[in-house]
């Protein structure tokens, strides 16, 4: 998923340092005094030091702001998160830091970086085996050390965590069976797995396993690379069945010992609640912060262990290497005396894993590129993928300063400037969180999130 700092039609990207200086100058010029700026801080030297630190942080994380006002707003959010970190408890098992999300409010973070949709009714109807029921789990496991885990990936601002979680489980069991970790394509799932999942608008790992089985396999990351936004399914690459699976199984719900046995056998897809502020700013250690069981994020459990008497899970995330422990999270395990329960952040509720017993077909090699369909033009500077609808996310009078993309043709853009609805459910019921066919209907489909339009500087003038 890309940062929310990429906005503003026709704005020129300039350095954070220049924008900050421009913003400070504006504060002085408003009334010829320094009162407006001095109101922000009584310690100018301290504020200048923070400005320098913010500029260095922004440079490290590749942040680009398009005007001084936006830059100063992000600086204010960054300072608020810094204050939260400094005033956080010190006698805990984990630490907070200025992660790549430090210029986002927690509401923005939750909106942009969580996206799993859990359909528990469907899961309750399934009856799967559990092949690890009679196994004995060792004291610790780390599949990274056994070559069954690929490098940390970054989903960007696309709500595709479900795809990264499912692909991670398939990569893991394929490496265990074949002795080689092959990075597989999340973008294939985002573009092509649309019967139940919704690309950048969220999905569920079990549905992704179903798709890979029914499709006869999945392509590699190299052949079908990740783009971070909804696109047209490339059927030639979809038919490149490099790695196959033979099924998938659900770990018994709310059974931490069963999850331990499963993770001892292979990397396991898990869903957690990841929208908390401590989660947003997690920098290392064994996470034991407050979180509920409103599952909103798909990740991959790749091991477990114990440190200083504290049991933990090793979890691979999909937010890049500049979050947590180089992209990983250690979560407290054995929260209570009993193993029956949802676990921290609900990790024990919905675990599942891919099953592989048969060999892969011969590798077809790279597929020839398919013709690129034309994108939808929002304005001179911004476009959306083909068969998307451009929706204004930041209107100002008759102008639109930022655009979003709804991943369906002829969609309805909701008045909150964030959600949208498919054309066959054209009414936005924001209070109920639904898209409905008529204003008085009580049933419909979930509101869809818009994704960020991307720059297209050439050919649209």
C-alpha cells in the first residue's frame, strides 16, 4: 500500500526540508509577527531539532509531500506519535518507534493497512482434517532458518494482506516439500481471485487457497510482479501453474496448542486485529499490547519460541522491512493458563494452511507480456487501472485535488470521499456500512474502499 502523503493534482514534489521552511515562513508572514509559530512551541531550538529529525525520517522512508500545508500537517501528526512513544510505558516486553507509519493518524493507518474480511459462517460449514493433531511440537521453531520463508514484502496501500498471508503459506509448504523457496505472485490473487475476494478491498486466505486449487496452481512473483493496485487479470500468467497445492486445512478454532503443532509443521496463515496504535508503531520485542479480536489483517506465523520466560509467536508481516523487527513481529503466546481462547489479537481464531502432496508441473518459463489495457483518465495527472471508476477524494469547489480508484466500472462514489459501491448496488448507506439497491433496503454488500490513483505524467496533456 503507498502512503497517504501522495496527493494533490499537479503539485510538484519537493523536499521535506524546503516545504517545512516554506511553512514556517508562512506562519511568520500572516501578521508580521512570530506569534502563530511561537504558539506551536515555546522552544524554537527544540522545534528546529524536531524539524531536522522529521526531514531525516521522511528521507529514510521515501516520503514526498506536495505542498507546505500538507507537509506541516504530517509533521504535526508525526510529533503527536513521537509524544505518544515517549510517554509510553517502559516496563513492558516490547518497544515503540518511528516506523514508516509515524506520519499517519491511527484512524488513517487502520483505514489504509488493514483489510481482511472474515466470513465465519462459511468456515463453520467446512469440515477439514487436521493432520498435525497427533504430532508433538518442539520447544521452538523458526522456519526462516530452514529456508521455508521468502523475504519480507510490502503490500503498499492496497488492502491485499490476505493475498500475502495465503501466498506465504503456499511458499512455505512448497519449500518444505521441494527444498527451495520460490517467491509467488500476490498480484495474481489481487487481479484474478474475484469470486469472493475483492483485491485491494480485502479478502480471506481460505478463499485464496480455493482459487489456487481450482486454477491448477499459481505463477511466480518474478513473472507476475506485484503492483499494489487492482488490475486486469492477465490470463496468460494466470495459466502459468508453477506451484500447485492439493488442498488446505483449518486449525481447530481457539486452540493454541493446535496452532503450535501446525506451526511446527509448516508456516500458517493467521488473521489478527492489527489496527491499534501500538501495533502501528511497534519497533521490536515481544508484543503484548492491547488489541481485540476484530480480525482485520492477514499475516503468517513462521515459528515460535521463548525469551526471558515470555513465550511468543514469530509472525511475518507484509508492511516492508521498515516496520517491527525488519518486517517481523513477535507476539506474546500463552496469554492465559488455559490454551482455549482467541489468543492475543485473535491469532488463534482463524488459522489455516495449504496442503501439498503432489509434485509441481514442469515450469513453463516466463510468459510473454500481454497487451496493456488503457487506463482510466481522472485528469491530466492521475489515472486508474482499466475497468475502474475515478472518484474524487479531496474536492475543493469545482476542482479535485486528489483522486481514488474504485475497482469496478460504473461504480458509485460515496459522499464520504473514501468508499464506493458497485453499479448493481448503487446506493451508499454509510451508517450501515453497506451498498444497497434502494434507499430503504436493509440488505446489500459491504462498502468498497477506494485505492489511490497513481501518477501518469505523460500523454495526458
